[in-house]
C-alpha cells in the first residue's frame, strides 16, 4: 500500500485505525458491555458438552446479560460468578486451586482471584486504570496482566509490588502467557499496522517477533513449552488457530473453517488437544460463538459446547 501524501494526517489515522481492527476485539480490548439482564443458571439450563473430555474448562459467557465465568466438565456446567458486572478472562492457577480473572464492579476492570469453586473472591490489583488478561507465574507466586493503554505489568503476591514488565517496548502490548517449562513468555505487540506475536526471554529481557504482517495475536504455550498456539488471520482474513515453535519456526494452520473466526486457543493439560472458540462474526461481541476441541496431532475438530450464545476465553485444567 503506498504511503499517504505528506501532511495527510487524517489518511494515516484512518489506516492505523483500520489496522488496529484487523482481527477485531479478539486481539485487543473488549468493548463495554451491558451490566444487567435476565436471571440465568447454567445448571438449571441443563447445559452439557457435546464431546466428552477430561478436566475442567473455564469460559466466559454473557448468557445472563453480563459476562460471568462458568466451569464446564463432562458432567455439565457450573456458574462460578453471579452478579451485575462483567467477570472475564479466567485463568487457572498452576496448581488448579485458584482462578484469576478481571471484573469491573467499580466501573473499570481490576484483577481478582477466587477459589476453584467460585468462593473467596478477592481483588489483588486495583487502580484507576483498566487491568485485564491475567496470567499466572509458573510457580503461582504472582501474576502478569495488561494495564491501561496496553502495557504488561506484574504483581508479586508476597511483597505486593507491582512493576512494568517491558518498559523499553515502545508500542502497545499485552496478553502475556508464561511458558511452564522455560524462562520465556509470549505476548501480543503492536506493529505500525496491526498486531504480532512476540516472545520474551525473561532472563535477558530481549523480545523477538515470531510473526510478521500485523495479523497475529494471543500466543499460548503448550504444557511442555515446546509449541505455541496462536491466532492469525493471514489465511482467510477471519482468524484461525495456528501453532509454531517458540523460535517462530514450523508455523502450521490448524483450523481451516473459512467464513468463521477461530480465536482464544488454550491447551489441554496433556498437550494433545486445544480448545478454542469459533464464531460467526469478526468480533466476539457479535454473532454466535461456540467452543470446539482440536486434536493437535490430526487437526480434527469436534464440537464441544454450544449451549451459550457467546462462550469465549476458555482455559483448560
């Protein structure tokens, strides 16, 4: 695409805005949502998975009018939060005993932790800025999260100290995922046009882009740390689940459902499968979004759960 003529600031602004929306809110922040709606209980609705699986998959749904967190097992669904604000982006702790998530009871989103059964909810990060997308340190001693205008911060539970993780990364960035097997993390970073997946060496502090083109985001390490699942719209303009090595090699398109958006991949505990969301719109706030399971070896996709209008942000334990 040719550069805009000199002085055409409006043209440049439009180009940047279009690039930022290239993958929709799936790669950036979610838009504000309604905070009230009809009473709903996943248990009473009789929700059941369509494919048996082992373990528990957390997900977020606005089935009751605002975003709540649910836990899906082969036996059915349990609603873990129930309030009039938005509870989002749940992540299991490494030992499976706790769940970190973001919620906005004060208006802006803060970071909370609760027990695996939904009890003991407590705020751990709260400021005037927006805080979203938590991820646990592999030893469970703290969290990383995205703050404000898309910067990655960390909190240490023992000291309560918060720190910016990448002070020298000049562009917007967030959505960090720690490797469980090496001192590495993956994150989504802004390019001039769009987003890409980066890897961070936690020892040296060096960051390296793993994708190019501004159409990829949301990297997630496999349990053994050898593979990263991520989202890219390079193939069909919608978004598919891909995998690659932590050095960016062996990129493989794992889902090939043209005309739907496949977002938010998360690995099974044994690393053999990936749960993801498949939707009929570019934004997870529009259309219908269901959970599906992908066999990492064969790339076979099976339906998992379609009981909610929008079931997104899964995390598998």
